[in-house]
C-alpha cells in the first residue's frame, strides 16, 4: 500500500503492516484471535499511568494471553529499576490522533486550520516479561475460584443429548 498523503510519514504504512503481520501470525498458528476467549485479567493498561489501552490495542494486547494485562515501555521498566527477561520481545501498540496545523496559502488574507492524521507505534512489555519491578508497583493478583452451582451442574450432567461444553 503506497502512502498517498504527502504529510503522512512512512511509519503509517509500517503500522498497518504491524497489525496485519500480527493477525497473520495468529492465523498461521491456527488461532482465530477475535474468537479467542479473553483473559480474565481485565482490559490492558499501562502500569504507571493506569490508563487503559483503547481501539486496536485492546485486541493486540489481549491476544497475547498474559495473566496480568499491565504493560510498560522499556524506559518505564528502567525507571522502576527493572529489566527485561532475556529473549523477550516487545509488542507494538498503536497511537493515533488528529493534529491541527495552520494552513497558510500564498496571497491569502486569513489562516485556515488543516487536520492531519498522526499515526505512530510504540513498543511495550508485559510485566510478566520483566524482572526486578518493585512489588509495591505491581497490582495484587486476585485468584478466582470456580464455585459451580450444584443444581445447574446436575441439570447439565443429566441432559440426554448434551452438547460439548468447553
């Protein structure tokens, strides 16, 4: 895909390629990521800012399957005194917004505003890929026990043509 907009950087194409590559990697492994049951670890968020990731980033980060959905940039890991485990790879997250730029035409009597899209990517690591993160910075892991309702379990177990439940 050629970059048709003269003000967009070549990184624009790279962001699309990153997302497409990730989808293809999952499909080649036999995983249909949009049908994958999402982890009970909640929405992915940045460990330091506490902000939830949005848009395509929710899918990109949830599809990694970590038990904790907290992410950090390399710089944030270093600032906390931590490090990345050997052999771990970063995951790209996408950032985009509209930028307003003054559009000054030659011989024009007034300035107009032009909206230009900004599209970038950043690399982040899951907290499980890191070591030496101070324990007080890490969220508590709450274990959830499956406590089935016995009446419901009995009804299901006695169904004559019970479907396969996974």
